[in-house]
């Protein structure tokens, strides 16, 4: 991590969604190891398989990826705080106490939450990759100290492009109209329309919805 970025994150509170995934886990480790003065790393975690957010955090931090931090400065791991929530719910499913705490404290948000299944049904992919991004952005607008929002996307968004530019390519479809259609169209019909008219050469709901999510943040 560059010295400029490390300095920027020093004494800051960070919120990360999707922190248990491959990229999210690496991001948490990198911040803890490279930014010794980071104040707090909040992880949005949903209860899963009978496990609370706190237990899932304990399991996450036991992962070997954090062994180097344990050897160098185990105290860094105490800066990671579990926040019970779910990106599929309004206001990310936060209870009022946690929501107010984040609104008052968070400076930087990293959005790593997503479904990465290439065969995810479009209706569910829209909820997990697009609607969740909209919910996060609405919530972040109420954060008193926010300085940056970083959305983790994928090069697969440009699979049908010859060149990859530092810009967001519009999909040419209204997100709101598509979300509305996804609510009333039968699943089979929705999938058929998407494959014939929306996916193009990308062939999957993952590529398409990640591209739509970029437009949410653009």
C-alpha cells in the first residue's frame, strides 16, 4: 500500500462489506498490516448457518491470512469490529444503535459485497449486486464524516469490449425499469429476455449486474 494511501487511512474508521470473501479478506489484512494507525475496521456481517456476526468475525480472524499480523502486532486484530447487517435489507439491516454509530464514525467505505456466481438467477443477482449498491449509497449519504467510497468491480464488466478504459460504460437500460420488470416477470421469461437482449457477449448475470452496479456509483 502506498505511503499516501496509508497516510490517508491513518486514524480513520473504515467500513467494509463483503469482508469474508476472497477480495474482502485480503483487503482487511492489507489495511491492518499496512496502516498501523487505522482507527477501526467495521465489517458488515450477516448471521449465517446459526452463527452470529461476532462468531463469524472470530472465525475470519483465525484464518491463516492473518498469521503475519498475529506475529507482528496481534493488537491490530482488535481493531476489527463486527456489525450485524445484511446488504439485502433496507439500511443494510442495521439496528438503530449500529446505524448511528456508523453514521458518526465512518470515513471510508469499501464495497466488496457481491454474488460472484456466473449462473446466479438474474432476479437474485440484481438484488445482491445492484440493489445492495443502491442501499449502501443511500446509507452512506447520511454519514457525517464520509470522505471516500470505493466500489470493488470486475474486469468482466468489459468482456465484450476491445479496450478497457478508465470510465464507466453505460448499459443503455434503465436500472429502475429493469428492477421493476424483475419483480413481475416470470423467472424463465426474465432470463430469456436478459440473455437475448441484455447480456450481449458476456453471457451471465454476474457480468451484467456488476456493470449495472458501476453505474450506481458513477
